[in-house]
């Protein structure tokens, strides 16, 4: 009788290599002083040179913008909001917003896969019943929960990128919910970025709290509530199916 060999696991260094690369990128961002470049003041001071270069190299500029945004999200470096405003300023509301959504989705997927490879499986193996119940509940309505977390900024973006990796969320669910969930907020700030020229000329600062205006946050919250309808329905239907204990 032949013995069944246990599944071969990747070497420890291979599992942690993607996560180590992302952490190294985060460290390099601060060591090289790149955080000083991702500011509205820097955009204001260089806007003429930037707009002139983008107008003559639109496709290359769009590609480099997406690559830069992927790196910012994957390395979890600060400045994504300024980058989103910059995208709207350089490419307009529609194209700037779309390029940002693409870059943010790819970057978020990269850190999701890195965390899942390095820690996700090991954490689930050692998890207690509490985490397993949380994983089961999240998994049953993963798309709805992910959509709500993306629509409403209840938690930091990098945390929402990481947590699903430990809760068994499928890659396709993660990518689709991220892509569509970040669209409303992204296009709001891309629209604000599209008007930065006039704001700079007037010597004013952009209102970064714009997204919390009732006419903007209201529809976003309505979308989040709509995303929770399947969750509410499942719980209601599950209770209806429970046997009547008083019978």
C-alpha cells in the first residue's frame, strides 16, 4: 500500500517574500523622503509643468499615474487622497476617476494576495472558534460586506485591504467589490481635483470634507444599505426557517 504524501508547502521565505517586498517599499518611501512630494503644495507649485507634459504625453502619463497609484496602495503609503485629486486635476473627472479606480484596485489586490500568502492560511489553521465563526459569517455574505466597507470609510483603506485576506474572502469577490465599491468616493474626489485649478487661482484650499456633505454622503449610504439587503434577507429567512420552540 502506497503512503499518501502530505501536500508540499512553499518554503517559508517564499511565503513571506511578497509581504516583505511591500514592507520594504513602505520603508523606502519614508527613507527617501518621497512623502514630501505627495502634497497639494507641490502640485500647486508644479501644475503648469505637469499639465503641459501630460497634454503632450497623455497615454504615457496615464500609464505612469496608474503605476504610481498601484505602488502607493500596495505599499500602504500615505497620500492616496492627494494622488486622487491629482488624477482629477490632470486627466479630468471621468478619466482621472477611472484611472484611480484601476490603480487602487490592482494595488489593493496585491497587498491582499501578499497577506493571504504569508499569513492567511497559517492564521486560519491556528484560529480559535471565534475567528472561525467570524470567517463563516463574513464568507456567507462576503460581497455585501466588502461592498459596504468600500463604500463607507468606516475603517482605514489599508485595513480593509488586509482583513479579508484573513477571513477567507475569494479573490474574485474581493476584486469586484473593491472595483465598484470605491467608485463613488473616488469620483467625488476626482471631480474636486478637476476644479483645483480654479481653487489654486483663488488662493483657497480644497474642501476635503466634501464627501461628508449630505447631498453626497446620502446616496453613498443608500448604496451601502442596498448592499446589505441580501444579508438582512438571509438572516430574516433563516429565522423564519427555525423550528417553533413553543410548539
